[in-house]
C-alpha cells in the first residue's frame, strides 16, 4: 500500500508540473538561481509522445469493431501520452536551484536532494556515463549521463523514490549549462576570507579559499546501452 501511495503521489505531482509548464511557471526556484537539465531530453520525450499518438490512432482503427475494448485501450493510450508529456514538464519546471546556503539537485518529481554548501568539498565539470551504483554515491542522470560531480566533506541523507534513506558523499548530476553552474557553485563555496597582515602598517588582504578542481570536458562520452 505504501508503494502504491508513493506512485500515486508522484504522478499527481507530475500532472501538477504539467499545469505549471503550460502556465510557464517553475517550482521551488524563489530566492535562488535555476539551472535546467531537460534540454537534451526534450526531442526524445516528444518523439516518444508522438509514437504514443500513432499507437493510439492505430489501435482505434484496429479495435473499431470492439467498442468496449476500444474504450479501455483509448483511455490507457491517452494516459500514456499525458504521462510522457507530464514527465518532461516535471523535468522542465523543477530545475536544480543554487540558493544562498543550499544546492538543490533535482530530477522531475523523483529526486530533490538538498546539499548544504558548507558540505561541498569540491565541484568539477565531468562528463560521465552512468554505470553501476556504488555505496555512498548518487547519480542523478539524464539520458544515462552526468556532467557535474560533487565531492562532499560530510555525507547528506538522500531519500529514494520509495522512502529508503541513504547516505551519500559523492553526487553526480546533469545540467544543461554545466560550466556556468560549476563556476557559480565554485564561487559560492569558496568565499574570500580576510587574512591579517604580518606587518602592523599593512592592511590585511583577501585570499580565496582553495579552488575546487574544474575539469573542462570537451568530448561527449559514448554511453553504451
């Protein structure tokens, strides 16, 4: 029953996201800077929705002499189309959000991980294909790829889709503007600190904290299926 409630709640959130998308609004981005991640998936999602439409029309022709079966299949096909579009809408209206003290890493209605900036030890631009999941690692991928890697100084709790709690120390996720996000996040986690001058008549100087590694990925990895 719990799993059924979780599935129903997530699907309701997806259809709410569809309404937000139609209204050209976003969710949970107030007070922070949003970074999208759905750009590369848009064509594929709409292609899948088109396939569902073709299937709906085809089944309508094949089942025209069976009105009861046709009615049931039509409802399921229309729901499938709405589901695909709503999933894309959830990816669009629920972007990653960089807030003054927290980074929210999200994917549709299924992942919403809040990472305090003080726990981020390093951030780097890194194109990776998602492989087997390791303990203490979380991959929030799009199209089986991630483009940003975070290493944490302390673990954060991540709730899985069904509510199981995991501690993660390494987070990988995808962002459309990964270079901009890495730069902005790097600036946020290493504010300049004032260092007293060793000479009494010399003013103190601002020294930035140790810069996290930023690897510029120039090639797109080939992810095998």
